[in-house]
């Protein structure tokens, strides 16, 4: 019987990992938004934003600090490292692109589009993100008038759209 329960444990490991990743992504986004106003975000602000306990925030910030995503100083606050900023912008970009996609192509309401984008932003590949961006003609903002962060490519959006258009004509 021990072998069966051990097998069950290993079956669920990817699910637990994915849930943990989503949680980190939500913290990254919250920290990014909170540190737009102030250099550091307080644990209580993060807890309120994410509707979690301050002790949960402290635990996650320590974990994210070990991963190089956050500079965490107890009683002073936390801010994203350069790597954390990059990851936060990537999640915000995916969220906003998906919002626009769901509203424009699927006709979802703002609330439905936001809810679905929040669920899916963690699971799309870089290629899917790029294709959605191209399909939407590189939107500069979401329907909520929030800016869509640029991708990490070293070419302009216009050049990227031109290259994508030329490659689709060749098919």
C-alpha cells in the first residue's frame, strides 16, 4: 500500500509546483504595482493586496529572496530585484495581452476576460505570447487603459510585426 501512496505523491508534484509558481507570479505582480508609488512595499500592504496573512507574505518574501527575485528587509519592506522586475513585467504583459485577446476575439466581458487572463497567464509559452501580441497588432494598452509592457526582444515592435507578417506570407 505504501507504493501506491508514494506513486500518488509523485503524480501530484507537478501540480503542487505549478500552484507554487502561480503564487510567486501573483506576488511579483503585486510587488511591481505597489512599488510604483514607493520604493519599498510593506508586508501589510502586500497582505492586503493579495488577501493573505502577513505571516504568509513574510514566508513567501523570504523564499523569493532566496530565489533572487526580491530584496527583503524585515521591518523596512521589500522591492523587486532586476530579475524580479523582469519576471513581473512578463506576467503583467501576458495578463494584459490575454485580456485584450479575450475581449476582442472571444467577446468576453471585462470581468470574464480578466478572470480568464488571470488563470491562463501562468501557463502560456513565450511563443504563444508572441503570437497573441502579433495577432493583436502589438497593443500598447489594455481595455482598462493600462500599458502593456514591451517584450524583451531587442528589435522594435514595428520590426517584429513586419517580420511576422513576412513569415506568414511565405507559408
